[in-house]
């Protein structure tokens, strides 16, 4: 790999490795759009590698999700996803060039690379779980397929394996970006839906801070999550969270991964007694919308913002940001734009899919208004064209 110097995520902290782990490099060199040749090749490699690590064949479940159990007595499920946001065309089985900054420990795409992203989302999560399996950390490990397509694998598992999922008390995903200005997060709320209790989040934050060596800020609880596979299980498994794995600018060619911090997370993940972190939250079933798309907020978890648990979470977060940032930063669920279409701004395909599923009436209303605006703009444009041609 070529050398490339980039700005550091933080200023001081854990030792930067002279070179990244070979397995991590191998993961990041592959392009794995869901259903592509690269995806198939990687799954074959992963299956073989896991068999080498554990001495037994991994379990293949719905939609090709790969499952490894290190301790059947553990009630903790660990989660990552195999696919990346590379295009199917570029995920042809070829590898991409990488560059490593040995001064700060960052991996990026190699200079001149035509790839659309690095794929640390979620190659970093895969790597963390492989290292935990090597260390024989008790738990069940699920390598999901199709997360970037709205949770293809997790939704299939939710449908086919509900009794199996019900045996777990906590689901820990390794699939969260960490931006330069932020502390690494323990995501307790995804897409506006409470997926974990404040008590569980606080306990996990304490364990991560105890065992991690960070450059600057400590781990914090966050309610800013959008979607990862553990959200799909939140109506069955009591505590479902998503942890930062130190990639940034995901879904773009500028994506980069902080290897030093990732290795610090690996150390913490292998040291934490996950089964000892008490599950507090009671799962709440989210009813499916009726065939007529009738929205019934009093009968759904969409109304969870009125609950005392949610208010307690929001009060704690408000207090944290007021004391830590002392700025004009807005809280999640309060940061509304000036546009009447603020709920549609800044989202990606997964965000929109989740929005339509969780609040179909509001989403349909926004789209109807947007379509009306578009038609009006087209009509106005035609009038202007006629005027200009006079």
C-alpha cells in the first residue's frame, strides 16, 4: 500500500500500529455490493475463515446470514453486516488499492482509485467480531447480508427465527460512524425509535470507557441513530444498540478508518463481560400499518415520545450536551429545518425506507406535497418558456 498522510482524528492516544492487521486489509480491499460477485466471493472466504477460527462450520441462516456461536449459554447477540455500498458493477471480484497513513493510523482508498467507497462500513465491524471470536468472547455472532438494502438479512431472520431471537437479552451492533468532532457513540435510539434503555446504555458506556484508551472524548450515549440491523430485533430483544467503529465519511470515496481507535475498541470488546450488563427495557411491538395505510398513533410505538422512558432519555441527553458542548447544537428530534420538507432532507435510501415503514401517513403527506410543488414548478417553467419566446 502507498503512504498517504491525513489529518488525525484526535491529537494523542493509543499507539498507532506500524501497519494494519492483514485480515483488516483483506476485508477492506474487497468490494461487496449485496448480491454481487464480490459479495459471493467474500462470503465464501468468510465462511472458510470462520471455520478455521472455530474448528467447526458456521451456521447459514435466512438470506445467507452467517452465524457463529462461541458459547450457547450466552444471551448476547453481536451484529455486523457483510455488504458495502459499492455498486454491483464495480463489485466484480477485483480488489481495490488502499493507502495507510503510518503517522496517524488511517486507512483510505489509494491515490487514483476509482472505487465509490472504502467499505469500512461495515468492514470495521466484521473485523471487530472476527477478533472477538478469536478471543472466544462468549456470544452469538451474526454476519448480516443486505443491510445497505434496508436490512435484507435481519428482516428475513426476524421473520423466520423469532423464537431463536427471543432467547437473547441484548443485541450489540458494530456499525456506527465516528465523526471527527464527536465522541464515539452507543446508539440507543434508531430512526426515532427507542431500541435500548438509558440504564443499559449508561452501563455499557461505563464499560467501554473503563476498557478503552481514547485519544480524547469518552464514549457517550446517543439517540441520533438512523438504522442498522439490530433495530429490526428491537420488538423481540430487550436491549438493541449500535457502537461506533471509527470509520468516517462513509458511503463516499473520501471514507477513512482510524485503525488505532479500532484496535482500542477490539481490546475493550474482548475484555467486557457482556452477559453481565443487565437488560432493563421491555420490548414493544410495533404494529404493521393496515392495508389502507391508516395511521393509528395511539396503538403504535411511534407515540413512544410521550413515554416517561423517552423523556428521561432526552433529559439526560439535553443535560449532557448543554454541559459538554456549551454551544447552539440541536438535539436529535429537535433539529428541524426551515423547509416544510425538512423530514425528507439529508436522508439516504435506507432512511426513506425506514420513514415510510414507521410513519407512512407523514411520509406520504410529504411526498404528495412535494409532487404538488414539482407540478406547480413545471407549470411555471412552461409559462416562463412561452414568455421568453415571445
